């Protein structure tokens, strides 16, 4: 059976370039891509990742498990994984875990029993030690939220710095009472964003007022109740940092009605078309999904290779009008 090195020699390129062409890397020059693709056809090349599935008697599928496939952030992760797998001739099995940590294990065990080539996971539970035996045969890549009590790859955004930037920006607008809106307390991403929020207040010489932290804004009614509670404080907030796009969408109407300045962690469809348009900490969920899926296939093909386990993807502040900017 021809190898990747055989393709590289025929095309006059490196094996790494062959891998980049196979994974549809957009940075490969068009003439180089054509030479490599022609060499693949000439040699009838079957990529190593697929050949290994045949030898191991496995399905040619990668699993993706996220809290909610409808959520714009996780939908982008799923689409990116599907693109990487499709370019490798693989199928993708997608499932929603939901928000109940107790549901995570049975859902994942059912998925892992299908003999996956890899699993991309955005977890909701607070213990992943039980996955260790599965990782002996199946690469598991964590996205958005890192593993707990488990040595595994993680691909996360810089939550702490992003929330610091958002809170700092609101403080620079003159707000000294900034609320923190969230929908769950347990995800590591929420805790990191709360840490960034707290750090920004500390650096500005402001005390942390725990009454301004709202953890029940996970629905439109919940967000409305939390914002009503905040407005009834003797010294209510004049601005808010929303810890994720779901909360922002639920809280938008109440925030607009109360003329509260706000910034969202995470962009979402039509956020730039709303009135006010929503200032956001801009994430790149597609990049997270792409990196995780690629790593899963790399680990499947070369399980003994060494990789950097923790990857933190930078975020940036996109200014619109909800924060008070013109």
C-alpha cells in the first residue's frame, strides 16, 4: 500500500505538505495542491488514518458531544469538526449532552461504544477521571472547557483575559457598578470569566459586590428576574458583563429596556444588526473545532507522538454600541 512518503516523493514535496493538502489547509499553493492530488490519484493512496481504521476494525467516525447543538457557539464547533472529518473521508456522529452533569457519562459511554476514531467533547460535568480507560484506545479532545482530573488535550479560549477586557472597557466608560450575568456556576469557563471580571474590578480599585453576580440568567424569564433584582438594589448596576452568548440573547430585551450598558462574551448571529448592536468578546469556535478534530486524527494515526496538551486561543474585543460606544 502506498505511503504518504511515496506521495510526497512523486509530487516533489514534503510529507507534511501532503498531510496539509489532505486536511484541506487553505495555505497550500494551488499548483502544489494540484501536484499532490495528482500523485494521490496516480498511487491510489489511502490515507494512513483510514488504513489504521481498517486494521483496527473500527468505524471511520469521529464523535462530537456538546451541551447544545443549537447554540451558535457549539454549532460552529460541530461544523468545523465535520469539515475536517469530511476532508479525511470520515463521518461525524453528533450528540447533545444538555446542561445536566449527571447525563454526560451515559451519553458519552453510548457514543464511545461505537468504536470511534476520536471524540471532540465540550463537557458539562466536573469529573472526567472515568474517561481514562477509554483514552487508551480513543483520542478524546476537550473544547471550550478543559478536563477535570484527567490528562487530556484541551482547546479553550482565553476566558479570563476576555472577561477582563470586557469589564475593563465598561469601567473605562465610567461605570463603577458592573453586574456579572451567567447561567451556570459549574463550567470552568464560567469560573475563569468570573475571575477575569473580579481582576478587572480589583485593578480599578473597586470592591467585589457579590450581589452584582447573577447566576440564574439562563432563560428569558430568569434573566428578567435577575435584572429586576439588580435594579432594586440601593446602588444598582449601570452596566453588565454577560458571560456567554446564550445569556446575552436571553437578557437582551431587559438590558435594552433598562438602558444598561453591556458587553457579551461571545458573538452570535445578528448581534451586529440589533439595536443597540452588541459589543462582544469575539471567540473563534470554528478554530477550536478545527484544532480539536485535527488533533484527534493525529493522535489516532500516531498515538505515541508528543503534542502540546493545552492550547489557549486568544480572544479580542469587538466594539459596537451596547457598551456605550458611538
